[in-house]
């Protein structure tokens, strides 16, 4: 049973953002500091990917573990109240994610997903994304740190 009234629940749900979330900011800061340049939420692509590397034809979706029901993650669980509603909602979300990824791949784009829980270990996440993206084009530009420097620093 929900502990909030419908009006309170509605107000709380209205506060949840779909873009410019904390995990998304973490991923964007990491990539930018490593010298990668990208566009955000490109509307002409299926699913409006969170981070788009147009010249590389690669996209990164940043998924919240709860909202995308990340398996094997403690945050990606089905709530105790209204379980059937949430299971159906999560299944629709997963199906939409699959369709968007397949549509992007059919258009020649490579797709990666960065999960919210992965942002807790930013250097490991950066290694994973760097392996997906390849070397940054602007890594030697003014102010950009090289990838080995970022990976070796304890920041």
C-alpha cells in the first residue's frame, strides 16, 4: 500500500527528471574532462540519446537503475506496492529501450548504456566508455587531460 496520498505521490513523481539527471552529469563531466566532445539529446535520433558523438556515429544512453529496472542491481527492484503496475511499466521501458537501440543500429549507430550504479566508480566507467568510443579527438587540446592521466589520478 502506498504511504502517500495520490496528490502527494503525483507531486513527488513530478520532481523526477528525464534528462539532465545527476548520473548524466557525472558521465558528461567525465567524458568532457577526457577530451571527448558531444551533443546532447539529439531529437532526430530514435530515443533521443543522452549523449551523441555524431562524427563517430556512436551514442550513449545514461539509464537510471530503478527506472530501467537494472538487473543484478539493488536499486533496480520492483516496489512492494502495486507490483503488477511496476512490472508492466518496467517491461514497457525495457522494450522501448530495445527498439530504440535496434533502430539506431539499423541506421548505422553504435549504442552503449551507462548505468547509474556505474557512476559510483567513475574511472572504471571512463575506461569502459573510452574502449567503446576510441581515443578522444581533442585530448591534446588546451585544458583537456589525457585519458591515461585521468585514469591514473585518484580524483
